């Protein structure tokens, strides 16, 4: 559950809400707003905490592209944890089949249908279902990191992609 506070300041009330951690800088993201009346501040606080908890409001991941996120994820989360050959395999799968199509797309707008289309197109091009499955596993792992560790997505859309 998200945290927030109201403090009296300059004759009004300031609301502060924690909305996650920026994956690129590691800094906390906060939403702040000033109100003249405490009642309005309280209403805003409850409304925004509810939206943050439902994944409707996220931090600085708003402008993050698919390419920027996955390249950062590969460097910071994958490379230190796996063998070089595994890292290169993940990187190549993303660079060949995924990033050319959706790399400039906003990460927050990525949808399961985008992924399903990529997997289907891979099979139309003559690639095996196993190749699509391997790509799916890499994307799934990256998006799971975006949800659980980087906190830039509310849900992993790869879970529903077929």
C-alpha cells in the first residue's frame, strides 16, 4: 500500500504521496499538491493513494520507452546475474525480434496484444514456436522486474500474452 501525508504549510495543506522508485536514478518519486482546505487535501490524498495502489499513477516511468527500460534491465539486472552467453542470447532475442518493432513505444502503453502479435509474426516468418517461447520468457522476465523491482508498471502484460 502506498504512503502519503498531509502537513500544514504556508496557510494551507500540502499533500505528499510516495509513488515508487525511479529505476534509472534510484530516487523516490513523490507527488505533491497544495490545498487551501484540509478537507480537500484529505480527499485528494485518499483518491490518489487508491489510484497509485491500482496502478493508475506511476512514477517517472511514464516517459520510459520499451527500449530504454529493456536495455537498462539487461545491463543492471541480467548481466551481473547470468553467464555471458545467456546475456548475449537475451540481448539478441530482444534486439532482433522485439525492440525494432516496439522499442520506441512507451513502456506504460505496452499491451498483451502487442506481444501476441509479435509471437504470431515470428511463426509466420517460419521461426519455430520454441523461438517465440524463448522471446516470451525474456520479455516476461523483464516486465516482471518492471513490476516488482523497478515499480514502473502496475502489471506484467506478458502474463496474458499468447
